[in-house]
C-alpha cells in the first residue's frame, strides 16, 4: 500500500503522487484502468534497466501486450536536444497514438526528457512518472517542469506538462549508489531551509554513520518533502511567483553545473554548494542564517570547485543566463530567516561576487 499526495494543477485537472514500497502492481493497474491501449512506451535509465528490468517487465507485461522500451544513457550530459530528438524519432516510428501512455522510469534526466517528449509528440500523450532516485522522488518528478539543457545554460528548452500520476516506489532505492543518495539530500535540505527546519534533525538521524541501506525508513521524509513541493507548485503552476522559492541555491548551482560541462558535478553537489553561496548572500543582505544547518552534512559530499577558477566576475555574469533574470538583472532566492525565502534583484553585482568568493573558498 502507498501513501498518496493529491496534486491539483487546475480547477479540473488533478493527479496523485503515491509513495511506498512495491508500487509497480499499483502503477500497472492504474495504467490498464485509465488507458484503453495494448501498447506502453517505457523510457528508462540504463542503470535502472540493468538492475530492475525483471521487476518492471514482470508487472507491466501482465497488462500490456506490447512494451516498447527506450534505454537512456545515464548522466546529465545526455539531457540535450540530440537525445530528445532521438526519443521523439523512436516514439513516432513505433506507432504512437494520443492514447498511448509513456512511462518515465529513472531519475531527473529521464523524467525531464520523457516529459518533454510526452508534451511534444502529437501535442501531448499521457505521461506517468516512476522516479527511481531520491532526488527525483522529492523534486524533479513533481510539478510538471520538463526540458533539456542547452550549451548556454541548464533547462532552457522545455515545457510545463503535468503527468497523469507519479509512483515513488522506494524499492528502487535499494540499488541506489551512495553518491545518488547524497545527490538527493540537497533538495531535501533545501526544503528545510525554505520551509521546514525539522527536516535537519530527521536527516541527521537517517544519515547517521552514512547509512542509506533502509529505504523504507525514508518514506515519511520523502512524503513530507514531496508535500512541500506540491503545496508550492499547486499555488504557482507556471512559476510566476512563490514557485521561484524552490530555486534556493540553484542560480549558483546551474553555473557550477555548466562550468563542469554537466558531467563533473551532480545536480545535488551543485545545489549543496549553491546553498552555501545563497546563505552568504542572505547574510550580507541582513539575515543571520547559521551555516551549520548545511555544513553539518558537508562530510557526506566530495566537492572540489577548483576547476571553476577564481574569476568571480565571470561566474556572476554567467548567472545572467538564468531563467529568473529580468531586464538583465540577476534575481536570487535568498532567506530573511529559516523558513522565510524571498526573491531579491541585484543591479550591482559586488555582493554576489563576494558570495561566490566565499563559496569557492569553502570548496577549494
């Protein structure tokens, strides 16, 4: 059985996020009950397919006579237009119809790619997420953002497209390598910073002795984190207001990822470092945020930012490619205090350059 979080995106559209163990039977029944087709597209991460193909196929073969799989190479470097075009070509040539569901099985890369494909093919086919990483379960599978990276920046091409359901099955976390657990911690820490400080104590207990071996124990925190994002995105579906708060630390992070060619640093590593920069900027604008809320978890990460160099002016200028920029003015999500985020605009960049200097020193 799963716990469910309702998501209402418009006055008429809604779906459920289910969190629990062994949810593929539930997912298979949902698909069979809601889509009158014998065909199912499965876009799946290569590592997930390697570890869990029999689990996935054994459930969905009971309901669908044709399961058409596309295996996506792992890694953020594969989230570009080339891979997107390849999947679109595959889906179209495989005989897709508007009623054919597309199942995204993987982390954020697969989810973002698959969502953009589902939004684009035939102007929209049914999308169902099965996130298989901690980060995807608490963040990227929720809210309807889809898209791919461009050489000028992260997630600059895409669409808002809501899924028909999300099944966060923690069974997949059992095969998750340690670095992917840590990758997901950053987004959970972000929720602690912008809304729920009780998360820090929970994470300390769950990561005691760096032990990530019991996914079932994470279900309450996954549900709490997902619930925070659901609450925000349902009040601001298209990121015109409070949804921007979810980008705490991300404006720095996107620069870090870009400088690392989307392969040197994971999204979680970049966000963790980015939050240090955002805390510093927050404190320089009048807040008094305790760095230890984040730095207590630094030993779990292995981040060195030496390849970014020390040109803080250049790093600051790269922020101008961020989606939140308006009128060529950098806008950052900062904190007035824990649980009280705010968006601030900066005509002058000296303060931001100083926050970059602090960040680089912290991870040199």
